[in-house]
């Protein structure tokens, strides 16, 4: 879809906010990698059409493209509650189970997707590959990359995302929005991209080392004990900082629609992953 | 003017669990006004909290985001909360561990607005 097409759709939506044109517009933005814009369009559309399974499926694909698999699962789950034969939602959830290594669940959903859309050759191929993997004797709990159905390849990291996803593998925002750094401001893992798509993890890490020191001094001075977290709200994002281990710092950055309380919960999970990663044998 | 500032800080310190509140110059980290800060080294807190907020501001700028509108530094025994105010000021509260952070944030914001 050309820029002009997108401009026309945007104009149509501005003229009639209740129009379903948010669906092709959101899809076009997603395909162009403009995930933040796509998410805003679809979320706004869902406020008017909260029971439209197609919209939840689209939002899930936007989130999945951005690596936010947890929320993507929620959206596909909602889509299936609204339409239990929704092929896209079955395919998406099948993908997530596949990534998680739960092949029986993955197969159930992929077969349901195929039943809903028998002409989907890619899904048929995926079903066949998962069946093969299940039939393989004593295979790994999660399929190796080489056995992944091409259709269900892990979403590509956003442009500019850091190339070290293993610290937070499987967590929401593993490649964009989670950052692990040491006390000297050096990035250890994770990644962060600015809204313009540029990689900013290293620069942000460098600035945060000072926060670590100042926070420690401030709480010590006030006899408040060790600091446990720093949360910051900006007009367009929420940040949450904690220390998963001595001399390390974890940063979560999310859109400001994600409440700080939820960030704290996500930080707990990410901290556990960071500790495991930091304590792994060299 | 100073009486107005102190008045707005008193609304913050009336919240249960707030040990003290102050207005700080964001750039220099100096205390402009304070309320109920007995037993607290206000000058040091001002300098350190201004430093935390400034560093977070540089980090969010590097991330392509806007400056923090609220900062919450949580420790085992209490918290430091800060809201930027016009004229390059910060309104800061020092609290116990058991405090309604949402309510303190509201009062800090109102205090910041009154500094306009």
C-alpha cells in the first residue's frame, strides 16, 4: 500500500472515526513496520468495536510483530472468545504455543485454523511440520529453529533492536523495551529502540548508571534502606528500573498505556530471567 | 510567594505517611522551600533527587521520549517522589514505606501547578 493510500485511509478515518477503515489502515501500518502507529489506530478502533474479533486479531499481530507476545496472546484469546472459529486467532495462538515448546497445544490450534480456512497452504504446511516434530522420538521440548514451520517464524526484531535477546527470551518486549546493564552503564543484554526506530539501548544504559548511584546515596542518607525500584512516567512512556542483582540494573520501558503497577510485575519476571542469565556458567 | 509555596507543600505533608516535602531548583539541586522536614537532611535530599530526575531526563531523552512527569524512587523503608514544576523546579516528597503513593502524586501535581 502506497503512502498516498495510507493518507487516504487516514483522511477517511479522521472524517468518520466510526468507520471500519481502521482495519485496513492498521494492517497497512503493521506491514510497513509502523507498529506504534498501527497499535494506536487499532486500539482506538477497538474502543468503538470491542467485540470485533478481526480487530483483536489485528492488534494481536501488531503486538506479536513488536515482540509483545504476552499481550498478543491475550488479544488472540479475546478474538477466540468472540469467534471460536477465527482462523487468524487460532494460527496466532498456535504460533505462541509453538514458540513456548507446547507442541500438542500448537497442533490443536493450527488444526483449528486449518479447519476454519482449509485453503491456507501455509497453515497446512505448519500442521504437517508440527505433527512430524511430535512424532519424532525423544525430541527436544521446544523445536529447533530448523523445524520451525516457515509460516510461524519467530517475529523479526524491530529495526534497530539489539541483537541480544537471550537474556529475556520469551518475555514481553524481550528485544525492545527490556534492558539489562551493569553498574558502569554498559549494556549487558536486551534492547531498546526509540519511537523513530533507532537503537538507543547503549545510550540509555550510559545515563542510567548515574541513577543507580544517586538512588543508592539518597536512600542511604535518609536511612530508608536499599532502594528497590525507580519508576518514571513521561507523556508517552512509563519506565521502571530495578536491580535484579548487585551491580546490575534492569530497565523496562512501555507505552504509557501500561500502568506502572503492571510494569512492576513484568519487572519481577524479567529480574528472575536476568538473575538466571547472570548466574549462568561462563 | 514563599508563603504560597509552603502552603502548597503543607497539602502534601498532610497525607498520611509523608515525612516531609520540599521545592527544589531542578538544575542546582538547592532547596527553595520545605515543609515538615524535621530530622531529614533537606539539602542533601534536594541535591540527590534533582540528580536522579536529571539523569532520568537524560535517559528518556536518549530514548526519544519526553521528560519524566513523575518519578518514584522506592526503598525498603520509604520512598522519594518528585514532580517537575514550572520555572525549573521540582516538588519532592519523602515518605514512609506505608503511604498512598497515588494520593501523594496528586498532591505533588497540584502543588506543582500552584507554582506556575
